C-alpha cells in the first residue's frame, strides 16, 4: 500500500525527467530529479510503494526510456492513468514498471489517498475512500512479456530456443 | 484485401499476405537507430541478450547529435560509450562531429532511409522517414536493443487516419509546419494516439520533400505511431544520387479502410503558432502577434533543412535582428550547412546578427546551446513546447515555421512575415 501522487493530463516525458539530466542514465540519478518540473516535492517525498495517478495521454512526447526508469527507481510501484502515450506504454512494460489504464481509478483517486495496486490482476483499491477499480486487461502477448520479466528476458529466451 | 500504405509495409516485413488493425506481428527491420542519449541505455540492454554482434552492422545507425559537441564530461562519456560500441561492432552508419548531423535530417540525406523500409529508432521523431513512404516509428532503448540483437520487432498494426489536403493555393509563407500544427490543433496531442497518420491530396503533392519531412516529423506530437506520405516523383528526385540500394514503393489502395478521414482546403490554413505548453495550443499568427520574445531558434529535425534556411534568409536579407532578441540558427547537417554557405545564406544570417551553429539537437530539448532563463520566452521552429522544454520550468516556448520565426526575430515579437517584407 502506498500514497497516491496525482498529476493532470498530457504529462510528457520532459516533465517526468527533464533533458538537462539526460547526460547521465543511472536510474538512481534520474530518480532524484523525477517529476521535478511538475512537482518539486515529488522526488524528495516519494516513498517505496507509492503510486502515480495521471490523466489522459500520460508519458507523451520523447521516447526517452529514462522516464519510466526514473519512476521505477523512485520506488513507485505502479502508474495508473486514464490513458498512456504509445512509446511510454511500451517502455514501461519493457523495463518492468507496472502501468494500469483505468479512467475510473484515475478519476476516483485524489492526491494523498492510500492506494493498493495489484498489477497482475489489474485490481486497484482506494483504501482511503473504500472504493475499488478494475484496470483494462493486457493483451495475451504483453502478459507473456511481463511474465518473462520484461523484453530482455523474453527475447533472450526466444534467441536461446531459436 | 485492400490495405493502407502502412498496412502494406507491415505485411511485407512480416512475411504475410495481409494484416489488419489490431493484429500483433513480428516484422523484419531495415534499420535500427539510436542517438547519444538513448544509445547508451540500448547498448547496456543489448549486452544482456547473450549475443556478441548486432544483427547486421549495415542496418544500424548510431548518431551522436543530442549533447554533441559534448557539452560536459557526463555527455562526453555517453558519446564515448556509443563510439566504442560503433567501432567494436563495425557499425556502418556512424558519424563523428564534423560529419554528423541531426539524425532525422542526416539519414534521409545519406540515403540510409528509403521508401518501403521498416525502421525503428530510439528517438520519438523517427516518424520523420515516413515522408519517404517508409514505416518508421519511435521506440525506447530496450526495444531498440532487441532490434539490434534480433533484427526484428513486435508491432500492433495501427488503425490509419487519413488527412487529405485539397487545393494547391497555399497562403503566402504557409509550409508543411503550418499544415501539421493545424492538424494537431484540430485533433489534439493524443488525437492520433496509436494510429498511423497518412497525409495525402493535391496539397501534399504540391509540398516539397523538405515540407513533407516536417509534417511526418511531428506525427508523434499528435500521439501518432507513424506519419506517412506515399513516395512520388518528388521523392524519386530527392533520392537520386542518395539511394544506393533498391527500394519498394507502396501506396494505399483506393478502397483501403481508415478509422477516420479528415479533409482540408490548403487555401484556408493560415500561418500557425503553437502557444505554451502543448503543440495543440495553436492559433493563427495574427492571433498570437505582438508577444515579446527573448530568443528565436531556427533549425532542428523539424525545420533545419535547406528550404527552411532559404525561407528564413529571404526574410532576413538586408535586415537586422531586433536588438533585444537572440537568433540561433542550426542547419540540420553539414551538407545543408555547406549548401547554405554556397548560396550566401550564412552571410545573410551573420549580417543580420544571428548566431549560426554546427548541427546539434542542443536547444530543442533544452540540452545545451541556447537554454532559457526563468521567465524568458522563445519562438522556435522545433517540435515541442512542453514545460521546461528549452530550459527553466518557468520559461516559455512558442512554435512556428521558419518564416514567422525569422520575421519575429526582426520585430522582437511574434509577427506575420508581411509586417517585415510586405506581401511577399
């Protein structure tokens, strides 16, 4: 269980991790500046197990994988949003950052609410408000990808069997 | 079955007679691209696959263009890591400073991207190559690494949206940039999310190849998976002397199916400006006129091509930049830089009081070479005006084409070019 950090629509990857920090790629370094331009209190305040809640088109803009890497290294357990931008969605799955598309949850969770997320089942519970939500299920292929632990182990397995 | 150009290229590379939107496919790649920001992570992930060599050293492009010439020690280390990988793997398409350019200007110019190709790049503006009739899409570093290792990628076949531009009577100075900003203003920054954006019609045929690159470049700013324009005689002319391998030209079937078709009259589209902090916040230049500027940037993978520099020079010739404005000009490649020099454009820029830089992505992403201070305002021919995009989170970026940018640099405020040169 963790605290919800709420953001609006069209949260772009420049805001998630500004380009001025892209001269390095260590996840911990990136995490120290995660969401800096949207909420300067996020990086110092976020705790392991917390959840980011976004509006529509979360992760739009640049293809920088530094964005989901920064979020994951900050300790965030999952990102719940009304919808995700395409490249961010792929990147998050590939590196093993759970993301859940659920407009009802995005609307029904406020900043600071205590939230429990079960990425495998897609169940999202707002403990503070005693409500629960069901995220859209992942297509079968992506479930396999996640079960393998991300794209690298998935492809490594395929290369070995080829 | 009838298919769109996007579906045909995907089917061709998946070895399938046909594909339909929503289908998951594995497709063979003609090119895998990374730059000095995304490359180091891709290389780190590549080493985890248990293979020694990239799938084909002739089908990989590594372009050090973002933080180069190296802005500091950290970025120099990243560039070094990619350089060493390129040497060790004998990557064919790798360039050093002095030869390198902005990736999406450089690769088409060097004939590395061709019609009918299937391209992934660890850079969101990889969609630029769709202007040659290729399928090209941006991915992250891990997808890029998998492509480097296997020469394949998995894709969900996107639904296509068709944007038809009728007529050829463009308003003066209206360019590909205005058409794409106009579309984004209509459909929003997620209006084409997960979809292919296909541009067609007389208006697109009338557009130069450079203008088409600009349009496909910004497909991602509407959330598009790819932007695409079927190759025609202008494309063939552009490729002459550049293409060194055979290529396939695809076109949509007349009865291909689209999720949505939008039609526009080009004569009704005025010069566009996108206001902070999203590319969808578009207005006509008349509506945005009068906003005071500290900096103007002309260049980038969106508008750093020779046509863009010619348009800017046409307005700046014999004029001076406003005393309180800094104008920075970034030709997209060394070839464009040299062409601009031969045509006397650089003289015009220097005479006007502009700074002309070696090709780099630098200021577009707030990397280096023109960062904004708190409260400063820039007009740029680049592609994004997000919060903090070009520097301080409390700075502002406005987007336009090169004509409005050059005119505004002269006047010190957002201006229609006719305010500077009359009715052109």
